[in-house]
C-alpha cells in the first residue's frame, strides 16, 4: 500500500458476545469458514462463573482473534465506575496472550473508549475497531456499518471503506443470518477485502 493513500476495501468483524453458547459458537464457526471475519471475542468472566477452559479451546482455533472488552458484566458492556477501564483492557489482552491467543484487534464493549484505553490499545499493538466513522488508518479500523446499515448501503454506491459488523447472537435468528450471508456475498463481489493486518504492519513499521 502506498504510504499516503487512504486504505479502501471492506472488512468484516463479529462481536463474539457469547463464545460459550454452543449454538452461537456453531453458527459463528460456520460463518468464518465462508468469510474472513475478525473475531472480536469477549474473554471469560470468572466472576460470573464462565468456563475458561472451554473458552480457550474455542479461542485457540480463531484465525483472526481480537479482544472485545466488557467492563461491567457479560451482558453489560460499558464501565459503571470504580475500576480503571484501561487496566482491564491490558489485563485481558495479557491473559489471552499468556494462554496462546494473540489478539490483534480491539473493540470496546458498547463502543466505549477513553484516552487511556486508546493509549493502552496502541501500546499493546492492537488495531482499534472502536471508532464508528472515519477512514482506516494505521492502528485504526473504524467499524462503519451494522447489518442493517450494510444491507441499505449495498443498494447504493458504496463508500471506499466499509467495515461491517455483526454479533454472534445475530446468527441464531434464521432471517438475520440469511440476510447477513446475502449481504456479505454482495459485499465480497463489489469490494476487495482490505488487508486488515496492514494497519498493524504499518504501525509496527515493518512495512
Ligand atoms: Zn459486547
């Protein structure tokens, strides 16, 4: 990629909110075999009794693992005061790395971020998918389109950069799943896949 060009193309990510749910995992597993999907996975929360072994068994199979931090609970993404949000991001990334799962992307739960979180994400070498608009840049791949927004956008001329996302639990609903597969097929025909790792390579100065 030339140094000054704005990266164009498409990226798809999934927020794995329920990685321990057998049905959600099975559906996600089928999707990733058909499409390149960045897997922004929520680490297990031991304080809610989530099974770390089963989580690791699944997470270790991910080709494109990323970190999706929930600060409050498995079902409450954003921080609710007290704890230091950036510290949790660091702790979760390190926990994953120590167990052989190397996250390369990050998305804050509930789209939460702050200056300290952004600095920590950059320091950890993760590509930040939390912003909701703007161009792709070294270290940042903003998430631009929900499932519904993607379906509508495909009816018009597409912007040069599209980062579509869905949740693992979206796949449990047959009509949403079918709509997503149809949209991703069309997206794949109309855009080239952006090398989601290019931002990492550039920020590390290896290319
Ligand atoms: Zn979430």
